[in-house]
C-alpha cells in the first residue's frame, strides 16, 4: 500500500525519477557535488531527493493518521498548538534557594508558563553542602537544597497549586519530591492537587549522565516506590521523565537516543507491573524528555517516530487500553553540547533552529539554552533572550498555526519510518540481552555511546562535520560575554543555615523518622511516606540519602572509555 | 631515564558527571600510543593523587565542567607537592572561564584546554611538553 498513488502513477514517477537522475549525473559531471557523502549529524546518509517511491510501504491511516489518534505520529492531542501552546519551561537554578527564587520570579514575570529547577552537584548526588565531598560545588550549577527550609525558600511567593514544577533530580528524587510535597502540605495544599515532574530516571544515569548513588537494582526499586505512591496519592504528578537528553549529550546518535530512552521506559513499565500496578494506572503519568540537536529534519523525524513507537509498545507489548497510556508526552531541551564557546552569539541562532525543530516535532514543553551556557550559568539577559526565542517561534513565525506542518513530506515521512525501524532493532537487541538492566551491566549502551561520541569528535577534528566558528570561519578575537559568577561565600552561608536548622530541630524525632525509613528500605515497604515524615522533621537530604546508601550500598563508575 | 611509553592519567575530580570529554580524550591518548589510566567519575583530589603515584604516571589531565575547578585543580597540585610528586605535570580542561585560566596557571596547572580544542593538538601538546619521569 502506498501513501496515495495508484500503480500507474507510481510507474510514471519511477520513469520521471530515472530521467531526473540521468540529468543530475550530467550536472555533477560538469560541477561535482559539494560533498562526497551527505549525512545527518548522527551520520545517517541522506539522498538528494525523496519521492513517493520512498513511501511505498507507508499507509496514511496506519502510519500517519490524525493528531490525537493512534499511533499519534502527528501529535498526542487532537488540537495540538491550536488549543494551547507548548509550556515554555526554562531550567533555572543558581546559588542559594533565595537566589533561584528570585530568578523564578523574573522568568514568570517575563511570561514563562512552568517552573523547572536545576540543582547543584551536591544536591544531585545526595550530599549536604557541609559534606567534604561538596567543597567548591555549592550553588555552582544549580541551587543547593539541604532541608525543607530551602525548599520553602525556593518556592516562596510562587503559586505551587497553580503552576507545574519540573525538578531535574535523580538519585535523591524521592527525597526532593518528598520535600516538595511536604512544603505544599505545610502551605495547606493537598498533595492530590499539585502537578509537576521529577526526572527520577536512574537507568539513563548509569548509561549517560552519571549521577548515581545506589546500584541499579535498588535504584529501580526506589523509582517503583515513587511510581506506586504517585499513582495512589499524587495523581497529577509525572513520576518519571524518561530521558534521552543526557544520552544524546553524552554523544549518542539520534537513533540511539530514541532506542535507549524507550528501552528505559520499557524497563520502568515492567518493574511497575511486577509491583502489581495496572499499566493504565501508571503509564499516563510517564513523561519523556528529549534533546533537540542541530540536524533539523533528523530531530523532527525522531520526535514523530518516538510517539509512534511508544504507542505501539504500550498497546501491543503492555496491552494498555487507555489512550493516555499510549501517549508519548515530552519535554525538549535544545542541545547544550552543540553550543560553542567561540563566537558565542551564534548560539542564539543554533538554539532557535533546534527549538523550531522541537515545535515542528510536537513537543509539550521546551527549554531553550542560553547563549552563554557553554561558559557558565546563564545570566538573566541571556536567559531572557532564550525565552524570547520561543515566544517569537510561537507568536510571530506562524509555525504553530497548523498541526504537524511537515507531515506528508516525502523526506520527513521516510526518515521517520527509518528511525522507527532502526530504533526498534536496537530495542530488540536489548530485549535479547534480557532488558535494559542487564544491558547496562554488560556496558552495552555505555560503549555504543562512547563509540559514537568519539566518531563525531574525530569528524569535527577532520572537518568532515562543520562547526561554525570552531573548525570553519574561525576568528581570533573573542567577543566579551558577561559570565555569571557564583559567590564562594554562599557555601559558608548555606552550611551555617543548615547547621542552625539541625540545632533547632527535635533530634529525637528526626532520628525516629530516619529509623522508620531504614526499616522500610529493608522490609520493602514503600519509602515515600517515611521520607515525607523525615523531611517534615527537618532531616537533611544527605541524612535521608545516607539511609539509602547504608541499606543498598553505593554504585561506582566502571570508568569505561 | 627509563625507556617506556608515556603514562597519562585522565581524572574526573568532584561530583560532576560530565565525562564525554574525558573519555574521548582518554581514547585519543590511547590511540596516540600513551598508556592511559582513567579514574572514572567522582574522585576526590586525594584519591587522584594516590592513584597517580601508585600508577606512576607522568601527567594528570583533570576534567571539570560543573564550576568547581578553582578548588579542585589547585588542590591536586598541592597534594602532589606534599607527597613529593610535583614532577607529575598537571593540566586541566572543561568549562573554564577565560578569567580563571591565569589564576589556575599561577597555582601550578601547566595548561588549560577549553571547549573546541582539537584532539590532535592536545596529543601534540603532551608529546612536546611531558617527558617520562626519572626515578
């Protein structure tokens, strides 16, 4: 079955195509092609032209269909951006909770529609600021959170019952989420009313981002606890943001990003089902997070293929019946790794193109990188330009006027089909290895990514791939860009704040709460309620994480290169 | 002087998990014929110095992309000196603001490689500037 054409028309197209190819050959015999081989940023070879012949196996209803309808190639909602635009969600976090709170207010006043929190390294790894391992890192690449008091300062004056909050946190995700729930409850807001996302995706940490605490099996158990708890108690919360972003930043290809992310999603679904949850009770609260890299059409095809592939996995493999379980809803961030320190203003243009690809791919929310993110944390001005980039795409460019405007383009459909097929082949390979947990133990995704990253770097060094301002059009002079500096004194202020809280709290009560949490870790009881009790009793992030480390042990980086 | 291959350590100090650059450089050094020791992530300055001495390396390449380089890099140099191993060349790379580079060099970090550095240039630098240590 072809897209729309009869056998007769297809025959005519083939004849015309062959004629055109002969002409093309003549043209190139006089003036050769610019490059010997044309390929995407992920090194997929691209033909000079795509025609209906490339879609001979493509069926409109089966493969493309209508937005809001299975398999959702054209978007998860029937209305897409005709109804509501994507959520403009700028990732922010710097210094102390008070500093970040101020940045949140600036962004909300500038028209941002959702909050997104970046934590500093100690918080991401489950250490308090006072830990010797945290020295020099406080507030450097996000906000420092030691206790519930920091969480209260972070969201001070912000309507947590009216705005959704995304928190990029992984090993300590149950603790940070527990602090957020406790903070809302202290304000009198019901946990059933709060909405947002915790990243809570440990599998991709072992694969790519490398913030880890406990080994894979107990990590998956803690995640399953949050899924179970969210399903019953916090129904508006996305309990996992299954992330390809970091896989891509670590150097994977677009197809690997797609395949490894969905394979992680399969592992989480399997674990929740083994816990006794019904797929249609938890799957609608899974969300996804993808990278939008430089290769415009490859990215658009990736997003479209991702939706279709996940819908099939949910329906066919897990027998989900609720259409919301079939939806792949996703957040996108433009590719940090594509930005250059050289000629940094060019990064505005790169980000705009990547954001446009995300929108044409049907994203539900978007973070646009600031031009200075390759140099340091974004300044207020740079973050505002990045937000304005989204607003220009949304409200000036006209691309949000119609749904899936590139649907039906021979190239885009053919590329979407091909990426789905190649990703599925990788997923099958992971299935054969016994699923993602054992693939990780065999270092399979880690090695595949390392190989791809090295290949790409070599292609840049050899100028096979162009990076404007780096290996082509380079200039000697450096444009002065203001760099945001984090005051080293913050570390001391934060340590003193936490020490004061520890002195003032009822230590006996905190200790009891932590003991009950330890018992839950051992007995297999869900950890979420004991965590919420502990943080309400002012247990610190590290105190809670130390209970996990004690119960489950620590994971060490195998150091593969 | 012993006639042996150059031994280089690629190290990730601190809590930062960005290891794409470090691992690519470890591979490039290996492909260039050096013996490479990669520490893996989340090392402390102390564990790096101990491993460097134990592995008898000629150079340590430190990678940091999360902003803690001003504490972590000089700390490694300081500990090497305290352990009588300050003939090990220390270089750094990652997201290092221009203004920090002279400050790091003043504290004994010999060279800093920032984003956009070519692998072959870095390999060339090591060949030109790092010698095998004498006993």
